[in-house]
C-alpha cells in the first residue's frame, strides 16, 4: 500500500526520510559504477548503452528507473532464547535485489553473516556465523542476488540473518537498490565471452550449455524473481526462489514460469499475491498449478 507517515505527531519525519532515501540513491549509484569498473567495464562502456542488452546497461537502468525501497525495522526484545530458532528475528536469506545500504543500531549487535557459504546451503544450518559489528557513523553495504548474477558470481550475495536480543530492542533501516521490474539480468558479456557475444547467443540453449565460463545460463527477470520471493515471504508457496534456479545445470521450472508471468504481469499496479498465485505457486512437481 501507500506509505503512511505520522505527519501530525512528527511533521518533519517525512522530509527526513525522503532526504535519506535520495542520499541512498546517490550512494548506491556511485557504488554500482565502481562495481562495474571492478568487473572490467570501462568508463566508455558505462556511457555507451544504446542498443546494448539490459545487463550491459544495468548501471544506467538502475540510475534512471530503479524500483528501490527503504524499510524501517524494529525488533523488540525477546526473552525466549532456548534455541537458535527462538532467537531468530529474520531467518537466513540473501537480499534479492542489486545491493543494500544498511544503517544499523549501534547499541544492539544482532546482524550475522555466514562464513564460507556453500552453494546448496540456503538455510545456513551447517555454517559458522559471525556477528557484524556496526561502526558508528558508517553504513553496511550488502551485495544482492541480481548483482551476483550480473557479475557471474564474482560478487557474492552473503547469507545473513538477524537475532533478537533478550534485553535490548534493535532498529535498522535497509535501503534496497533494485533494477526496473522488466530488466533481464544476465552475466556481463566481458565476463563470459568475447565482445562478439550477442544476447541471442546467450539465450540459445546450445550456447548456454557449452559456455564453461558462464555460471548463470538462464536469464533472470527481476520483476518475476522479486514477485516469487515476496510471495514466499508471505505465504507457503513451496521452496523459496534462489539464483541457483538460473545457474548452469539447473532443472528448476522458474525460468519457464517466468515467461508466463511476464505475459500477464502489470508492474504499474500494486502487486497482489492472490491475483498472480496461479503463476507463482510451486506444488513441488515442477508443474504450474491453477487455483
């Protein structure tokens, strides 16, 4: 729904939030530019985006028409902490978008990141966890799933979780920097093949299966990925979507269901899980079910 601000109680709250949102926009774009340069994209390449596919001009798409949002989180104290499940404020996950700018609570250190995550460990059950100690006055930057695909896995999306504290509340404000909904995310050309690689070659299944340097051989559309992840957060639609569904050798049906979803989706309308349930639900059989 629409943002709700306590204008009568805190008349300057809205303007403060808007200013912080805009500052996060500017910072996120600067980081995206440096990340692209770090992958070998030249300054000229960042500027020359006419006729290029979505991933080649992703930095420009993010700056021009991103679908980002700012969330204000409150974690109340929780005295029940007999097991790790009792302590979880947010279960282990990776951020779905391109990157996250996070301002943490300096007084309550509850964010944890998994060390040496293996590809098939999506819940972090077998991993060692380390607490992220916030630096006063600093921001925490988190790489997202779309950036992981775009970088062909060179930038990792870290698995992380949030624990509750039995005495202190925790506050955080993550800004999620996301592409336009219809953006097709694929690895950058310079990371998987010579500059002669075309989008059609990438989409060709024979090329994808034979290209050893490409870790993600199925194009991922951000709007679909976000919709399925959102639906999984709110309802039990089966296994949660992961970027491994788009990796080389994956047998996931998500790339196929993605095409059907895009034909029906209207991204200029508020998203409704109920409306698109038949296109998102996973019954475990690999076949789309109707409701």
